[in-house]
């Protein structure tokens, strides 16, 4: 599970916590914000401490970084079956178009191309709807006809420009079958009922250690027969997976320990055979290895992209520990049993023994697949409930990404904090505490929230189906919100006083009710799981108590919390109910909760927030350029160092990745 990215109200106008070191000239000259287009900003993240790493550590990061980038085509194809051919056409236009590149229409085409590259396909990375070019269909035809492409021009024009063709990447199922009306490439010709029936037949309710059925496959219907096409070396996506394995082998040769090398080779074996039992074996070994300095994520993992919440999107990253910042997460994870024992949920759903909870603050050095260009700021893995229960989980907060968001915000002349705060006293309070409590929310969400609670015997991990992602994110968020206000955090020394938590309550409610709406188009409902989670919690709290007040001043809307302890108790009540829903597998209650509170948008509020946000000239979505890691060899051809350079051109990186990692 992952925190998608920092809440808007929790980033703009704030600065990140830094180590007590002198800011160098290089830091002051480093530009985090490198490009802006449409609703997107492109940033760079720094990799602090690179020069202090050993050659083996740098080599491991380099090899794992290459493995992370080799899965790029897989993620593009999972998002939509025609994405790769569209991307190749865009690359060809950018590289071979012979016409005038200074016209307004070509500039609109550039924006379209960047948006598609950013979203890893023709559907918006967050809002799910099809991205349409700002130039005409005739101009797209002109570009294709005057470039070196092998695809059919007419079909490419339709794919890019027809607003009704493949309209949504992930449908809500209200206009047609949930799967047949979605454009994701996890299913082919299979209806929702057929898919659910297929996997129910595989599951054994008495099995206490089930594999994640369907995680690494596409479900297809051919000649009336439904079968799985497994992602593996000799199966679907084989050419790209073979390249991933090649770099994993190299990484194993410079692993930090024999144990790390061993589970990397288990991962390779899993990629070769496609056996989900091997995926579990890898995760069991990986989650128990809490001492390594350099770590990684690599595989078909998160299920947010699947309408049924079952199929894993491919992702990868490589990272290493920020030891100073990890002191806070270590304190939290060391006290995991206390948090579980004192949770406001029904005691039946608490774990008697919390096992193997580890939490660190990390810095990423390379992003790939579902982590690139838009990356999470926090991750908790593995996702298997039984592995979490028996062996624990690894939780990370990504320091250099949150730092880059904050630094990029400082480079903008306007911010959301001033615009949406009630007064300067509130602004000052949020500046004082907002970054700390925002980071702590992420820590609690990832370190403990996802790993808390347990299913009742016989309840399937997939019982909540298409509502599982939003309910799981809400459960982890509520856990974090509830404990942020607990005096235990002051006692542990991770919060300075008993009022700091209010900053996160203010930011969270404002974002869930109001400011996050800048991320969707007028007239749309909310489709993305993390956004639905935040609206669910904030709206439920608004409607189920006289605690949150809507205030109007000079025609502008604000939200004020009049009873912070009362709000905490509302969070406790909702956490109790959502935990019950998950533990009992109560699909009907989960569905009702999401549909009532998480989806529909107040159109008047939406119109207002879009107008106010437009005046700030900010971008609601952010993503990152990867640094370039360049091998340096001695005269005998032996690797002697790896140099880190920071890229500064988004399109150039996308085009270079197309050449270097285009395996499908």
C-alpha cells in the first residue's frame, strides 16, 4: 500500500525538516522545479549522501535502478493495450517530424505528448479519463503523415482524438459492465461476473496462507474459455521481464548480505516461473531483512489500477536509509504493540501479537513503473494479509521526495496555505507544525495503519472487491489521524506538545472537503482511491457531528474545526466501522459507505475552488525526473565509480527511456 503523494494543503507554503547542516551553495543553486504544463509540474529530487556510499552500494543501486526502468513498457501496456503503439507514434513525431515546430498547434501537441508520457498512457494518471490533445484531429493526422511511423494513421488519430473511444481507464461500472467498460489491460473480453467466478473457484476459505490470486496475470476469454496469461520470462511481458532478471542477477552479485542475495534470486525464480508461492517466499524473506542499508521494491504489487482490486501494476524503486530521520519511525515501530492494544476498534479485530513491524525514512535513487514519474511519499509492504500477520511489514517514508515537493513550492511565488487559511494565525500555526504532523501522519499510516487489525477466520482478502483499495486507505488514514492526537506521541518524543496534531486535522479536513477537488475536471465525480478515501473521511465527519463549520467570508468558503477532541472521537467511530467491514468482509456496508460519502462532488464548491486555485497559477499534480547514474571505468575497463548527474529535460528523459528500455 502507498500514500500517493502529499496532500496539497500540507505542502504548499511549508518547508521540510532538514538535518542541522549548513546549506551549501550547490543546494541554493539547485532548481527543483524544471517544467510545468497542463495540470502538472515536473521536479527533480536530490540523492543526499551519494558520494559517501561504497562502490558496492552504488553498484547495487545502479543495477536495481536499471531493473526498475526495464519494467517501463509493462506498466504502459497494463494501463491500456494500445498505449505502446501510441507512445511510439509520439516518439516518432518528436524525433522525425519535418514541419514547422514553432506553431501554436505544435506547442499544443507538445503539451499533449508530455501529458501522455507523464501518465504512462493516454488516460489521466489520477482522474482516469482519456487525455485529449489541445490541437485538432486534422493536425494530429498532419503530424503523423509527416513523420516516420509504421502504424495506421487513421487508427492512431481515433485513438488519440475520439473522446468516446476508450473513454475511461478504470470505469465505475455505472454505465456498463465494470470490466468491459474499462480500458485497463488486466482483462480481455471478460465480464465482472466471469472474473469473480473464476477467482472464487480458485480460493480455499480454509487456507490461512493464500497466494494473491490473479496478481501477476491478465485474464482473457478466447473461444468462450477463460484463462490466465501469466507475466513471466516465457510468458506475457517475457522480453521485459528477462531484462529485469538480468539486472537483478547483477544486483545479487553485490548484495549487502547473503540473505539479500538469496531473496533476490527467489524473486528471479518467481519471474521465471510465475509461481505466486515464490512471490510469497520472496516477500517473507524480504520483510524479515530489516538491517540492510540499501533496499528495493520490484514486482507486480499495487492493485489500485484494477477495477476489481486484484491485478498488480508493475513498479520498482531503489532506496537507502536516512539514518537520522529514521529515529522517529523507529520509535513508532518499537511501540507497535501499544498502538494495536489501544486501538478503538472491536477487540476481536486486534492482533494479539504484532510481529515484525519495521519502519524507516529513506531516500530514493531511482524510480520505475507505477512509481515514475508520479511517485508515492510513503509505502507499506507486503500487501498479503497473512504475511503481515505472521512476519510483519516494512514501512517507509520517502524523505527526499517530500523535501523536493516542499522546495519546489518555495520556488513558486504563491501558495495554497495563504489562500485557503482562515487567518494569519492559522497560517502561522500550520507553518509551525504542518510539516512535522504531515510526516508523522505518513509514518503512522504506513508503519502501523496498514499493518493493524486482522481478518476473521475464513474471510477472503478480496471480499471487498472493487471497494477494497479506498476502504483500506481510509482505514490506514483513520488509524493515523486517531493516534496523532494521542498524548502517547508526546510521551514518546515524536511530537513536541499536545496541540501540534491540530495542524494535520486542519489540513486533512480542508483537503478532503475542498482543496483536493482542484485535481479533477468540472462536473466529474471522484474516481481515484486516495482522493475517495480523503473525501469519505472528511465528509463523514462533517455530516455526523456539529464539529466542522463551513464559513463564508467575502464570497469565499473556509472550513473550521470547532471541537478537535470531538473530531478525534468521530475518527475513532469511523475507524471502528471500517475495520469491522474489512475484518468481516462486509461488502454491502463498504459499498454503501463509499458510494454515500466518497464519490459525489459538491459542484458549487468545486467551481469555487477551481477559480481560486486558477488565480494562484499552481499545478495540482507533481512528478519527478530520475537522476542519471553513469558508470566510470579505469583504463583496464574495470568499474571504479558511479557518477550521479541530475537530468533537467522531461521530454529528453522520456525519449531516451523509449530507446533504452523499449522491450515490448
